[in-house]
C-alpha cells in the first residue's frame, strides 16, 4: 500500500519569496504523483501531475515539481509566491498497476504575507 | 458543465439521526469517489465507483456508512445513525477513466460540511 508524508504542516512566507513544499511517498511499485490545491471553502483543484517521462513537471500558476525516484520525493516549488497562493496544498499518489484511487497526504498550509 | 455538484453544502444534525449526502458527477465521467476531510486525519478515501459499480470500499469506516450509485449521474453517501465523530467535510469527486490509466485528474465538488451534535 502507498502512503504520502507531507513534511511541513504549515509554511509561512513573504510575498515574492521562493517556496518549497515537501512531499515524500512510500510504495513498492511504480506510482503516479499529483499536487492539488484547496482554497478556503472550496474543493481541491489539480496543480500538476507526474505520470511518466521528464522528472520536472510544470503546472498551473507558476508551480513546478520534481520527481526523485531514489529519494521517493515529489517536492513542489515556486520561485516567487503571491498573496493569492495562500491555500492548502495536497500531495497524492496512486499505484500504476493496481489502479488504486488517490491517497492524499495531510496537506501543507501555505500562508503568504506582504 | 457545472462541475461536480454536492448537496447539502452544510448539514447540522443530532446524534442518532440519518444523514444523506448527494453528489452529481460531471457528465461523461465514469469514476466517482467519496472522500472525508478532518483536521486530524486529513483526506481519507471512503469509497470509489467505476461505471456505477463499487470498486474499493475499504475506507468506509463501519456499517453505519453506506454509499450507492444507482446511475451514472447520481450517488449518495448515507450515515445511519450519525455520531459526533462523523463531523467532517465530505467531498465527492469524479474523473474520466480509471486510476490504472493514470487518468486520475479528479474534479472535486465544493464539499458537504457535516456537524453532528
């Protein structure tokens, strides 16, 4: 079975600073990896996904993530954040072969202040 | 398309009462998922349907919970009897294809916030 660990529950940053949200996963098989974002009182929206190919994945709103198989990580980065990036971010994993539904991490709250 | 539609958005009920949450997936999507979100446990998968058939219900907490998908455009999650520990936000999501295809781009509804007193 897969599991996801988001290492930071809260990340406070100043506007225009870079940010990295960390995600590690545990799985004995090949996986698909995802980042979703949840704005207050809304459902989750897809930011980006890694299915195969290039390990650097670009998503919406200037976010990108890098798949590192040896470190079983899929960290999310943005070089310069905006106030509007304040939200909760979820890393998720699914098993490529078994076709399991997404397993989510507990989320990281990104708070951007001016 | 109006997206995934959930109702009610908010429900406050008393312990022991029956609660029914409803979901209308995006037209054409053939996979539907129910998740529960709490501060303590984060997002937990409760059940997953593909082509209206339950595929994985291992996350359903206990017999008090049941889910149905009578047709491609409607699903319900029922809790009977409800307990205070069931208080959470319940999300419905749908997708085109199955997880094994990698088509796990879930579209989430806005959620149903349940409070059991």
